[in-house]
């Protein structure tokens, strides 16, 4: 490989590794009379005119043109290969994401709907109302009027007259279940309107309550079933309903799931005048 030293008289001396590089430097200089080139073969500095005699301009062009033409496709090919690599990488990554998503996505299957009714609360025991009324009348020495008897019966037997039910669509996947289109209904057969009721929905997981939600109902009629559709979706093993509280002024009734005896009288524990 032939080497040269090159200077334009202003930017110092540069070592040049080939004739192509040397010709490129020469073409970049406007004042070519200041150019000096060191030839290692002769160990001397020569000016531009002397160099032209040794290496004619036509020879320079013949060397430069093929070199330029050969280099351009290499750049294009490299850019093309880089673009193809990126395309392959993006396509592969998208394919992997698609496969992972489809294999890990939970696939839900439709199951039988869930239908359940609220169980009788523990703080409302079964009572023999006929015996209770007879005992009260004997103790007081007077007969209880019909309206008072009826209200007393309603307050102590309300779980038989106020039915709380749940209906829900259900889907399963492995050991998981989800519930949606949940309907809560209250069937009031007391014969009088209930002023309000608070209902608690419990979501069960591994025999434990994992989530609770409460809903308030007002003006619950006795001649029409009251139903509410919930927008929420619940996940767990099962869901259930219970009354948190009920109030009916019509028969002096106030029930609360959090207390054992509202009035202090266990024979008429849910009596109130609020």
C-alpha cells in the first residue's frame, strides 16, 4: 500500500494511506499551488504540478469513480439489511405476545345460574306465637285486640313474610367463578309497606367472606315484587344475601342484624316506635 504525506500549507501535515484519499484531499483544496506532497519512494516534497506529472488526472478519475460506485451499494445493502432485521424482530415480538396472550388468557365457560334465598337470621328464633299470645293474655288478664296480635306476629315471624332472593348468571374457569347480571328481589307478603331495607351481599372464597357490598331499598310494596339488577361483576366461590336492617312503621317494626334484642323484650324483640 502506497503512503503519502500531505499539507496545504495551513492545516499541518497529514499522513495519507492511499492515492484515492490523496486525490480527495487535493480536490478539497482551492489554492492548489500551496499543496505539497511527500513521496516516500523518492524521499522528497513535490508540489501539485509535479505530482500531476507523476499521477495524471485521468488516472485519478479512473481510480475514484469505481471506488465511489462500489461503496454506494454497500451502504444501501447495509441499510436494507438493518431494516429487514428490525422488521423480523418486530414481527417475532408481536407473534410471541399474541401466543403468550392466547395461552395465558382465562377462558370462561357458561355454568348453571345461581339461585339462592337469604337464610333465617340467628337473632330471629322460631317462636310458637299462639302459645305466646295466650301467655300474654293470661298474664294481663285481658284479650289482645286483632290488630295488636297481627303486628306481634309480623314482628316475630317476619323471615316467613319477607323473602330475600338472588339470581345471577355464572361462568367458571378451572377453580374460578364469576357472577354477573345479579338480580336482588324482595317479596314482601306482610300486607303492609316496608319503609326501607338494607341488604348485604357477601362474596365467598375458600369458605370465607372476601368481599361485601350493601344496597338500600325504600318503599317496598306488598302487592308487587321488587327487583334490582346490579351492574357489578363478582369473583369468588359463591355469593349470598342477608338483611342488615328493615323498618316498617305500619307494624312498629325495626330489625337490625347487629343486635340481639331491639326492644329489651325477648317476646317482642323487634318492637319500636321510631
